[in-house]
């Protein structure tokens, strides 16, 4: 299948009827990630994770430099896909099988490609869901990230017939044997005093819930700048005139930035989480807008030993993001509505992900 970019007028992007199974896009504008990007990301999110903050700690563990925050690398790689895949999105619906394959360092250049793996027109006939598998490589052609996502995209030509429905099978979880664990990493002499948290991998138990205490209000200027940093140009995040005539009535916050804010808020209670190894699944369960205040809780789902490693373990976690309601005030993510279980209206994020943490 030949590689493609949008064949239409500049800036139009692709609508649902423009996609077909097996279509391959090599996305434009490779991005060199700079120290300035990393500092600006910290300013916008308050992220405090040690490998992304302290170069001596990264060196002591075997890394050649302080690493780029995992989610910043993901957002930049993801942003490359937007002009071809989701510039005409109604909403980004979910993620699966996200694997972090190699550390990203300041100075690395990321380039992303995507393949269409699924299509389903919605019953309204005005939009449909596009499933893609994306891979990002660095300047040495080493894969650093891969993921699958599905996005609802507007249809422009409503007379075009619906394509055959293809819904790909997506794994529920990235198993431990598919996690990438750098062989050079040595966490045997990790110092908890540097993070301010005493709990290590051994101290967490499945079904444990952590109500992270802090909240963060994200203004329109905050999420707009963040989404520009990621070079995500989806119109629903920027075009207030377009969005005022939609059911939302205003610009939507990029869901990936919600993930970043919630991850930063989860630091208190998960201080020694070194890095994200995988994102197993994720749902943006309700929209978020400028002015919302976010809170987070984490549930420990599983605790995995890593083959051949005594210094590191993996925790599979469920991170729940709330808007305008502290975590301690909501016991569950779902409520009963018309005989069905639906997400509580204050739940904006339900993310299943896996982190690496030093062991005792």
C-alpha cells in the first residue's frame, strides 16, 4: 500500500469517507525534542518524576541523560498524526496497546507513521470511527513508541456509502513479556530520599486505592499552550467559532493533556514510579474544558515481577481523573442511569497503565 498524506487542499485534512483499511500515512514535520520543551512541559503540568527532573539520578541508574517525560514524548509523537488522522475529529475516544520501546532524550528527533486498521460508520451517517496503529521512531530509526487509538471523525460527503465495518481486536493489557525494560538500568541503589516517598514496589497491594490529595485548575491558556507544544492542531481544541455551534458550545481540552495533569497529580502516593512502560487502555469518559479543576485517584490492579530482575518491578495501575470533585468524594466511577451503568459526569479519564518501580 503506497504511503500517503492528505491529497486534498492544504489544511483540509481527511474526513471519515477518505479513510480505507490498510492506508498508510507518513506524517509530516519530524520534531526534535529540546530541553526547552521539557522545561515548558513541567511548567504546564507540574510533573515531578525523578528521571525527567534530575540528571545525576538518571546517570546513576544507567541512563545517558535525563529522559524526556514519557507523556511529553507520547503527545509530541501523537501530535504528528493529527493533521492526517484527526484534524476533523468529533472526539478522540480511546487508546490501547501503547508501548514505550526506548527512552527519549533531549535532542532526539521523532517521526511518526500510522496505518488504518479499522473503520465503522455511526448510525447517524454523519461521522464514523477510525482505528489506527501508529509508530514513532527516533533519528536512528529506532522505534520509541507504538500505540493504537480510535477517533470519531466527521463525514463531509454524506452521500458516500458506508465502508465495510472492520473493528480490530485490541489486547486488554500489554503483558509483562511485551514490556520493554532497558537492560542497562540499575535501580539497586535507588535512594528514596530523592523523591520524598518511602514506598517501593513491594509495599503496594492489588485492590489498594490511593486518593491523591492535590487538585489542579487548568485554564484555557494552560491547555491551549500545552496543545500547541504538542503541535496537535485538531480544530475542536482551538476554534471557538466552530465549537460554539456544537453541543459542547466551547473548545474542548485535549484529552492527552488531561492524562498529563492527572499523572502529575498522582505523584503524591506514587513518588517512586520511575517511568511508564505501557498504557493498556484508556477512555476519555466525559469532556473537559478550560477552568475545570482536576483530581485523581489510583487503584492498584496487579503487581508483576519482571523476569530476571530483582531491582525493578511493574505495577499495573488504574488512574481515574475527575473534574471539579475531589477523589475522596466519589467512591465509584459509574452510576445507574436508565437501567444502565454509565460514567459519573465528573469522571473525565479512566486509564489503565503500567509503571516500573524499584524494589526493596
